[in-house]
C-alpha cells in the first residue's frame, strides 16, 4: 500500500502543534464549533450515534458530545489522538487507519459520519473509494455522510508529497454513488448558507439509500 500523505509529511508528530494552533484561535475568539453545529442541525438536534472520521485532536467530536451525541473519534495519527484523549478522556478515541479494511469495528449502526478535517484529500492514494465504502457500510439506512474538504493547495493547509494530486469532487461523488450514497446538499461553508458554485472548498451531505428502496 502507498504511504499516507499526512504521515509521510508530518511523521505522525503533529498533535501538540495542531492542538496549540486551535487553542490560540479559541483564545482569540474564533468560533471553532461550526462543523459540529451543522451536523447537529442535520440530525434534527436528536441524540445520535456519530463517527468523527479523521478526528484529529477531537475538536468536532468533543463539541458533538457536549450537544448530546454518542461519538466515536478515529484517526491514524497517534499524536493527534493523545491530544484528544487529554482534552476529553471519557470519549471513545481509536487509532484506526480507515484504509485498512475491517479495522473499524462498531457494535451499532451510525446515524452520521462527519469528516471535517480534510480527510478526503489526505487519504492514502488508491484507497479513497474503499474508505468511503467502508464508512457507508457503518451507516444505517438514511444515515448521513457529511464531509468538508479543500480541493486545491489554497484550501488545504498542507503540502502533499510530490506526485500526489488533490482528488476532486467528481471522484468523491463517484465513490459515494458506488457506496450507495446520494447527494442531499452541497455548500461552500459549514454554516450551510452559501450554495457551492465552484471554488476550492466544499461541504457535501450524502445519505445512505433505504434498503427497502433497493429491493427488487
């Protein structure tokens, strides 16, 4: 398998610096909870089972838990998870490479998967469609996959290794369709107020088809 771009560039040591960056933003009065509020609203404010895929230091997962959701956070960078566990030791944090088939084991279906941290462009090359299919497999019928990510180097604060290109929205939509997911909405921001009309960042909401509709 190819090397994961995030681990290749950071060496799996980015956690402390990442946590410090967001702590500084919070201290400066920045709103850091927009992604969690959007997911909460999409779920109708009901306590739900949510997976934070590529949870990083846990910012989104922690706020979703504060809003009453049952959250599991997964990431492949142990240094990021160390920060998440320090911030919220009672939550369920797991070291998981989503590109590894069967690595994520859950004992309940999910109402939503959120991927707020540029998960899609930073997946291991060649694994994108399989990761989306794996996430979709954990969703209940009608469950949501909510993903926001940059589409170019101006919107992903990360330098991809040489030879690794940013995957596009067409690739993402094709992977979602193959996984039985249908697009519900696409916006240019997490507030959900600006429809996506092109540009370097998109937030996509897909839903899993109801199994009853797929029966012949």
